[in-house]
């Protein structure tokens, strides 16, 4: 059984007699302001994360290992090294992450156009038996 709507009085139709143009404009403005605030938060989060990833790592053992292989001794280098170790131990997701991050992600394309011609049935009646046998001899055998 379908659940009845909780507050149908909040559902105002965008039709005559429903939402006025002024109210629609006000609601749109509220949505735009909320969207701007959300974008600012996401940008601040990206900037903070970028700063943290570039911060020097405080574990001397890890920092020495990173410097030994020529990576910067920061958290980003440590994370990259950790993911590389997981990939080398057989973690497929870690290997996929490294491949994708390195810019070698394979692209998947699908041709869904309606312009592709459908396969048509072949009219084999115009061929002689000998010609059909020659054609069949050239085909690979099915298992």
C-alpha cells in the first residue's frame, strides 16, 4: 500500500491559481542563494584539502622513504605510496585508482544512434549449391 503524502499543503502547483510569479521569483532567488553558499563551502573544502595534502608529513620513517624514491615528503606523497603498495599486493580497486589518477582511464563509448542500419536478411536463392559450399568452406568452424 502506498504511503499517503505527509504534507500536501506544501505542494503548490506551478499552474494558474497556484504559484504566483512573485512567489516563484522569490523561491528561485532563495534557491540561487543556497546554491551559491553550497558552492562556496565546496570550494573552501577543496582548498583546505589541497593545503593539508601539501603539508609536510610528521612521520620521519615515511618521510625518509618518500624522499628516497624522489617523492615529496608530504601527505599526498604518502597516500600515493600507500595506494601503490596496496595495488602491488593485489588490490584491484587501488590499481584502478592509480590508473585513473594517472590519466590512463579507458573511455567507454556506446553508439546508440538511430541511424545505424538494421541487419538485413541475405537472399541466398541467387547462389548455386556449389557457390554456397565455397562460401561455407571459407567460414571458421563453430564449436
